[in-house]
C-alpha cells in the first residue's frame, strides 16, 4: 500500500522508504510549499494592515495596498526560498561532510514533504493573526519626514501588549511545528543522502537549532529596530 | 415895664419847650432813613451744628448823619458767638455799614429768624429779623455700578455718583476710596464745588486682595464746616460672572507609541477676553514633545481655536487638561477639564493576557507534536 500524507506526519521513515525507489516527484512537495507560501502571504498581508494604519495619519493614498502587496509577495517568495530551497541547500551541504550521496533533487523533494507540519502551523498562526490583530493599538505616524517619529511608532507597535503576545505565541507555535518538521526532515535527508540516522539528525538539527535559537532570541529580546533601544 | 419882662420870660419859656422838641423830631426822621440793604449768610443754608456768619448791611438813605449806639443779633435758639457792636458811631448820609455776627446753628432742622437790632443814640432802633435755614440733608452718594463678585487681584471698576440735594452749594468736595486689602486708583478725586441739585460721576479702579469692605468717602465743606459721607460696599471674592470661560470641545484622543495626542477646540464662553490662553495636560501626566503645551493666544468672547497637546500617562483612564489664561490685569486663571483616555498599558495588557484558550492550544499542539515524534521513532 502506498504511504499517505498521514504516514508522512506520524511514520516519516516508512513514508520516505516507500518512495526511495521512485524518481523524485515535485508535484506534491510543490503543492505543500505553495500552500505554506500562500498562507504566509495571507498572514503577512493582514499584518501589513497594521503598518498601513500606522501611516494612515500621514495621508498617503494607497499606502495600505502597497504595503500589503509588498508584504504578501515577500512572504510568499520568502517561504519558498528560505524554508524550501535554502533549507534543502543547507542540508545538502552539511550532509556532504558525512559523505552524502543522493542527488539534490531528492533532497529538495523530501525537504518539501517535510514542510507539511510548518504549513499546518501556518494555519494556526493565521488564525491567531485574525484573533490578535483587532486587539493591537496601532500608533500613527503623521510626519514621514521625522525619522524619530517613525522609529517611535514602530517601537510602540512592537511593545503593544497584544502584539507582543501574538509574536510570542506565534513564535512558540513555529518552534513546535519546526521541531515536527525537523523530525520528518531527519528521515527525509537520511533517505535522500543515504546517511546514517545519527548523521542525518546532525545534518538537520544544526540549522534547525540555529533557527530555533534565533526565534527564541527574538522572542526574549524582541526584533531589533534600527536606531531603537 | 414889669409887664414887658413877664412877656419876654414867657416867650423864652415857650421857646425852651418848643425848640428841643423839634430837634428830636429831626433825629427820628433821620434814623428812619436807615434801612437794611443786604443780609449775607455763610453758609447760605446751615447744617445742624454748623458755625457760620451773618452779615447785615445797613445804609443811610437820608441827608443827615445818624448816630448809632449799638448793633446786636439775638435769638433764643441760635447761639451768637461774636460780641455785639457797642461802640457809638455815626452813619453818614448816603453811607452804608456792615455788621457781621458769628453764629452757631446747634439746633434741629428748620427755619429760624434771629433778630438784628440797631440802636440809634438819638432815636429808637432798627429791628430786622434775618432768615436762617438749617437743613440736615447731606450729600447723596450712590453706587452706580460695581461687579457683583470681585476676583482677588483683578481690577474692577466701581462707579460712584455724588449728588447735592441741599438748597445751597457745597465746596471742597473730595471723593476717595479706602479699605483694608484694597488698592484703588485714582487715590482721590477732587470735584470742588457741587451746585444745588448738581451731581458728579466718579469711577474708581479697585483691586481687592481678599474679601473686605470698600469705603467710599466724600469730604466736603459747608461754609467753614467740614463734613463727610461714607458708603460701604462689601467686597466678596468669588468667581466673576463676566470672566472668560474657556470650554474644551470636539475632543479627540489618539494613542501613538504610548504617547497620547489630544486635539480639540477651545471656546471662550465667558463675557471677557481671555488673554494668553495655554492648553496643557495636568497632574498625573508627563507632557511630551512636540506639543507639551499649546499656546492659543487671545480669545475674545465666543471666539474659538483648535489645539493639540501630547503627553504620556500611566494607569490612567482620564486625565486633567488645563486651560490657563490671563485677564486684562495679568491675573492668571486655570480651568481644568477631565478627559477620558484609552488605557495605554495595564488595561490593554489585561485584555491581551486573558487569552488562556490560546495558551491551552499551544500546550495541546506541543503535546501532539511530542506524541507524534515519539510515535514516529517508536514505530519506525
């Protein structure tokens, strides 16, 4: 019996082992990645509304739409590049240390499959965005010529209680599903690069731990704002 | 011969009897030509207790001089302070003579007739009643206008009218204001003579420092006699009904990065000009740039102007906004208006922190993820 996506989530080793004999198929991984990118784009679009409100006082027509479009496109492309291409590339490079043998396409396909938990996590994050955004008190910038006013407004938005809680919870959810994805990636990279389970775990956990550490850092110390304190 | 001597003696006797009788007649007729031509009173009308003079002028209209022995003024009520004229003198033909008497009218109000008496040496006497009026009516001091309520340190105008209801003019009228804790300008006002039924308006700028009594004094003279009238005006320090009253309206509150911005209109709902109007946030707030305070400037009655202030406030649901202004005398006034503001910190934090279901969801997701990972390794 051909393994399903549920097997991917709870029995990833069996899932990738069943597909190891087949040629790499990008269709399902691409759908997963595109879904994740679309959800991230939607969340970014909603988030950009906060910034549009922030600059509404400056009476710049179309600023909200422009910001939304930029944010959505950036999130869409960013999800594809960072979570799929970059992660696959990093896994491929690290696995070379352990004499990994498989082709990059296989790694790319398996990393794409492994993004399914992050897509699920993005759904939850999107729901949280809908929950928290109306609660955020958005500062407004009236004068775009005043950098200190813009900086103060951004700091105010970051320090808004609802915004901070949203950032923390969404960060924790991202970490949870990233750990789940890492678990899938370990078996995917092992199959794709013909590594031992230990070496595959090291290959995956190095960038994942760095990513988690960065996320925890931003949760604790916040996102640095240029010129901010 | 003897008969002739008797006839001569008889004739001489007749002459002796007749000649003196004809001299007395001449003196009588000459005295009859002496008349009172003028009576002068100073003051013209006395106030009870006043001292003054009565001058009587007599004139000899005849062709013969008249010997005067004594001139007196007598009255049972009016006291004559001066001595009588006891020196004999002659009042020549066509001449006049004045007799002045000092009197004191220490009597009730009324009309009196002290009698002027001029005794002739060779004839009878001239008796002339002099009309002397005693009137107790004093100058009338009226307060034409004054503020119903005074303000401490604020200059207000009090208008006074001094009227003379007496039947004679008074002179040397001086009006001045006095009272503890009161500065008044001018310090005094000299009116001078106030004619019969005449009046004079006087305005004082009064600046009280506390609740007190304003005294308006009117000093004047009736002849030689000094008199004074006083009107007392209670000065109650309070809020003037006319003073400027800046009202804040059309209020909009914005929260920007923890900084509140309040915009609105300030309207002078009072009846006086509000000068140097400044809007700022009150106690419990920290004014911040760019509008720590907003200088509106001068607001005439019914004028309005927009304003904008910026400040920060912790744990506050309402803040006082102060509108300070000065009156025309530079006195500073402050009007406080409470304005509700949205919570910047604690309340919003409380609302955001009430998301227990979200935290439960996070815990569940973590548990599910942990269980899946454990399962995936266990069922390899």
